[in-house]
C-alpha cells in the first residue's frame, strides 16, 4: 500500500524554480522509490490556507490505521513552516521540511540538511522527533515573536528583499534603516510568572529556537531548549542606545549591550492600554488582541529529522 505524502509550498518561495527542475525531479523520484503517493498543494490566492489544509488533513487522518499517517511536507521559509505546523500541533502526523528560506533556523537546529535532495532523504527515511512549540495567544511560533521595532525591521527587510533579492545582509540593513527613520516606544505591563513589571521599551523579542538564540550569544538559549518562554527586553529607546544595541547585535554580542535584559519563565503576559498590538511571528506581521499570553507546549509537534538526531528542541 502506498503511503500518503503531501507537499505544501508557497509559490513565492522559489519551489519549482526553473533552475531547480532537475532537483525536484530527483526529489519526486526519491519519494516514489520509498513508496509514497505524492500530492503537491500550492499556497495561493485561489484557495484559503484553512481550506487547503482541510483537504490535506482529511487525506492523512482518514487512513485506516491508528499508527502511520504519512508525512505533510512544508516547502518554504519560516512563514510556510509556521503555517503548516500550526495545523499539525497535537496531531500524529509528522511534518517534513524542505528548507527554502533565508536563515532556515528550524531545519538547522534539527540538523536537517539545507541541500534539498538530502532534506528529502530525511523526510523519506528519517525518524520522528517531538519538538517544543511556543505560543502567543492562539498562535504558535517556531523561531520568534516580537513587538515594537522588530516588526518594522521585518517590513523593511521584505522591501529590501524584493528590490535586491533575499540576502542575510538585508536583515541588518533594514534594522539600520528603521533606527534612522522610526522611533517607537511601547508602554507595557509585563507579568513574568505572576511578577508584574511596568516597562517602557522599543523592542521585546521572544525566542523559541535555541540555535538562533545561541547565535545571538544569549544564555537563555538553554531555557528555550528546556521548553521555557525565553525573552529579551530593551529598556532604552533613544537612538544612540538603539544604534549601540544594533552594533552589538551585528557582532553577536546582544547580551553585552547596555539596557538589554534577558529572562525566562513558564508564562509571560504582556498587556497595555491598546486593544491590539503589532507582532512579528516567524517573519509574518499580525495584529493581535491584548493581553498577549506567551507559553510553551512541550513536545507538541512531530518533525522528520535525521536518524542520528537524538535531542529535541
């Protein structure tokens, strides 16, 4: 009996790019060799994401077996992975990853190869690993969620990506651009495991991916690995302090910057007088109702990883 494998991709991600046609043919041949019945679904404006996922989930959950449910593959960057993962949390269906993003933190932290054919081999012949998923209200984030200047960084980065192509340098260029042009400060009430603090800040960053936090040399990386809410708050909003913070960030020494504080907790609640706050969630911008409750669902998402990967995030 053939095993169901569904590939979900964002048409903007470069999947099916003309320069990768040979690679995709090899990937499909590989999946066929492992007895998968392949269906490919494109995220586009003709169908809503919820409608598409209903089709995909019905295909897998209707199997006449209580154990194997096939694999649902997310082909794309952080936004695509987040969207697919949000519907696979607390289900028995594992997610496969074909990494097509700029940084690919989720793939990298799980030792999933960035080479697409090698990543497909992991999907076909790897092992299932349960990973932690951070939540903000009823949304999940695999890498990070942030408020304040960071959503502006994301918007500016996408502008540079469209003009000059997707390069890691754009993340820093956009940060510099925002600091020069924009000045925002949030007046918040932050509850960290029931201890309440009034905070004025231009930026709060919550990370769930230990690799990304390690690359920033933040000691809370280990807290994220253990399934705790890991956060960073910037306490000053004048431009000189923010430029110094960006300089330390570029050097990978964010924790060395003055007026930058990291913390961890089982639950964090962020509230303010505004009914909604702009939040960047795994690179996508959303408006969410306040208060914002941050928590972690431990081992809530199954992902196909290389057989030698023993630790979960």
